C-alpha cells in the first residue's frame, strides 16, 4: 500500500519533534530552533517559517538540511527521513560495525552523490529498499571483476 505524501510528512514531523524534545529543545519555538540551527550550520541557514513547516508536517527538508538536522540530533539521516534503518549512527571511535548507516560524501564526487540522494529521497521506503538491493548486486558484481 502506497503511503500518501501527507502521511509521510506527518511521520517525519513526529520523528523530528521527538528528537528535538529528546535533545532538550523547545518545539514550540520555531524561531529559536531556526536560530540554533543557523548557528550550527551557517552555510545552510533556514527561516523560522521553514522550521515551522517541518514541525506542522507541511514540508520535509531538502537533503542538505536533512543531513544537518540528523547531524545536530545525532541520528541517522535515513531514519529521520523515512523511519527505517538504525535510529542512531555507530560511534566511529568506539569500534563501529562496517560503517552501516554512515553518510559519506567524497570531495570530487560530491555533486554526483547529492543529485543521486535527492532522487532517492523522493522514492517510497519500499522503492529505496529495492534500489539498495540493486546497488548491492552491482557492487558484488564489480568486486567480483576486480
């Protein structure tokens, strides 16, 4: 069953609000949240109105803002956006396992990866799992030829 865009936004908003509360932030003040976000991520500023839209399930952040939010809240971007995968990222300094759910953006390929992630963000969770399976098959094939 396909989930409606409205339901996807609502679920994202609920996860975001719970994480803000867990982090000790006040969800009743989009202005304060925007101010704190902008202080942490000055190259990716947001308006209070934008934060308000996230909290009211009127919008979902762009990929860059989603990555910043996930970093700020110490959660997996995939979990924050879709509610799938691990909620928190492994701590790299504490024997992380194979880097699962870790976001890595490589310098010269950054624009390619951002474009790909923007497309993936528009897919349903079921289709993301399908694409992930295809990518795993391609990777195994690539590694077999090396």
